[in-house]
C-alpha cells in the first residue's frame, strides 16, 4: 500500500511542477495557518479553497500578496498571504 501512495504523491508533484512551471524539488519553506477570523472561501481557477484554521505548507513566497501553498490533501494552489498567519 505504501508503494501506491508514493506513486500518487509523485504524480501529484509532477502535475504541480507542470501546472505552475516550478523547477526543482518541492521543499516546504514553512507552515502557515489560515486565519480563524477569515470567512471561508471557495477556490476557483488557481486559488486554493480556504477553511478556517487549516494548516498550509508554504512552498514559495511569490510576492507580498500571494503564496504558493499546499493543503492537507496535497492540492497546490495560490493563497493570499494576508489570510494566513504563522503556525
């Protein structure tokens, strides 16, 4: 079963690298938590759906407003830095 999970993770990482034109290995820089006071938002396009208190793995700080992050289901998308606090 571990082999099957490993293959799924590798496939998800390859799709991420292709979708976001990300080169190199995926390293988690830090973890951030979605602000508990923020209203829950549905994702769309390349934006990540936000749930209050969810822990996100930050892969890249792109600019002052957005971060490239991954949620617990290993879905990678853009998130707004203003809606996240350090975990």
